[in-house]
């Protein structure tokens, strides 16, 4: 009886031992790397993943997943070959062969990969000649790039106008694995090129467009010639040896297209007087370009707008400021009076920067006087013919001509309603009107219309309340009228 009892106890112990369970585990790591999850090395073509396990048994079964996709079945080390992206993931699954695990399948930790993405920073050339006849060296700057690929389209020929396309282009495409310092084909006139840099963690491409053009020819100044009363355009020659000729362009209002008005040989004086401009009636904008000896046009220069003086009545004056495109330099203006219209100009008032109005307190004493504005040129200019002062148009005898009239006194001109609010209608009976402009009292143009009809309706909703100057101009007439918005 005691023997049977002991045997039963031993049987229970054996059964308990056979029912014991174990939990398998698996984790992964990258082999032979001090920075296990970061790769940006041109010599690395594959990555080795190893596992660490417990309770795997003598013949465990593994599956490897890359970005949640099954990519390998293995009982050993897994090797992944290919480009690796930022935040790519890898993990393993193991089915244990240990008797105590009963074929349990477990998943490892998720391994997240972080790469140093490549970047193309800049592309540049060693020179930008007007007439290129030798090879040009181009450089590229990049970071974290294992390899570089250059794709370049070369355009040969010339541009037919400053804003035109290249004539008769011949396109050559170069595709090359390259590092900085590529030497390209000679006689290139334009080049579209892209650099692509590769690393195990990504691809980056930058596109650059380079046109080998003549240097931009800038204007020095545009002043009103006191003898001819016409705008005089003055420039400093940028590259005379490589220049064939210069071209002057003019626009009448800010919204007008620029028209070619003059062509000058490279050996001419760097000044031109626009005898066809009506500087007593308008403010003009001018630009310049050059044609090089290879037949290429430079782009149009920044514009310069002429200084335009406007009488506002009773010895008061306003003006459209002298403007250089993209230049915020403020000018100090000076109002001059020629008391007897004999060319003897006397300084009346110096106007601080930013102000566009002035007055002559003795206006009633000079019935035959003329007026003009001057400003000092804000930079030096070494043209073959130049001056240092910018001059406006000349107002001859504004006292006698009254300079400005109220609407009801202007023959053939009416504005309704008077005063106006959100809309005004302008009606005039005179013929030959080529331009209508409306200025605020600071001399800023708020509205312009070329070749207006005899009746025009204008939306003035966005205008501020106050006094405005309505100016009608034509080939034989110019009239300034005061209008008021409530």
C-alpha cells in the first residue's frame, strides 16, 4: 500500500513536469555598426541583421519582414541589399521548436532605420562671359551624397531679343556619374542642368537654369533736358569691348508695355534725348539693354521713372517722385524758381525725404515765373556724358495758366457726382486726348487710361477721401483739374 502511494506521487510529478511551458522571445540588431540604425556610407551595399533569442529550441523557424512585407525565410542571419529609406522598418518572427513552447510563434521588436538624407545645395559656374569660346567649369555642392549624377541640356545659338528664346538650338544631353568640377562643352549659350545625389537613405535632385548672356546694362539717370524739355537717358557702358549696340525702351504708364524707341552704336555717347516724349504732360519709364558681338541680347535693365512736377494751384506743387526700380533710397528734392523765365534759377525750398509737396510763399509776386525740381543723383556714374543732378519738367508761368482749375470751370470737362464717393464719371468734349491720369496729393498715380473715350466710368471704392488731380493730356493739350472724394 505504501509502495503504490509512492508510485502515484512520482507519476504526478512526471505529469506536472511534462505540462511545464516556456515563452520564446526574439529581438534583432544590425551587425558590426557603432551607430546601429543610421547608415549613410557609399561603401555599404547591404546590411546584416542578427537575432537574439530565448527558448528557441534546436531548430527554430524564422521569417523576416521589411516594411511589413515578408522578404526572407531563414534560420540564420538575414542580409538586406538595396537602398534604405528614412523610417523604414524591419522585424523578425520566430516559431520555437522547444518542446515546452508547443510551436509558439512570436514577433521581435520593430527596428526603425534613420538615414541622413542627401541634399543638393547649389550649382555654380566659374565664369559667365558674354561671348563664351572656351570650356566652362561648373561646380556642385552637396551633403550626405554617396554618388552624384549630372544631366545637362546644352543649347547653342543666340537670343533674338532680350525676352526671347534661343534661335536654332542644338541640344546635347550628358548623363554621367559625377562629382563636383564637371567641365562642359565650349560655346554653350544656355544650359539647363540638374544634379541628383544618392545615398542609402534617399535621393535628392536640384534643377538649375543658366543662360550665358551679356551683363545687364543699367541706366545711370534720366533727367529732363532744360533746353529741349525732353527726357535725356544716360548710361555707363558695362562692357564696351564685347558690345555691338545699345537699345532704349520706354513705357508711358506703369501698366504699359515697353516699346523700343532708340538704338545706339557702341561708340556713340552714352546719352540719348527722347525728342518724341511729352515730358510736360507725362512721367515716363525707361529701360536699356545691349546686344553683344555674339548676337546675344542682355535682359532689360531695371526701369527709371522721370521726375514730374504738377501745379496744384496758388503756388502749391506736387510731383511724381523720381523712381529707380527696386531702389528704396530716399531723395531730397529742391524746388527752384526762374523769376522772369530767363534761365536764372533760385532755390525756393528744400524738401525732406519722403515728402512730395512744396510751396512758393511769394507765388503771387511772380506772374511770369517758371518752376522745376532737382534732386542729387544718389550714386556715382562715369558715363561719357553725364551730370550729377536729376531735373524735372519745367512749369512755365503756372500763375498765368492757373495750373489747376475746379471741375465746373474746366471748359468741356465734367466729373459727376461732385464730390464723388465709390464711382465717378468723367466726360470731356475735347478731341486728341491720349492719356488720362489721376494722382493723389502725394503725387502717386492711382488711375491711368490710354486713349480714353469721351465718357469714362471709374470705380473709386478703394480710394481714400481727399483731393485728387485729374490730368488730361494729348499731343496739343494738357489740363489738370481738382476733384474731391467724400
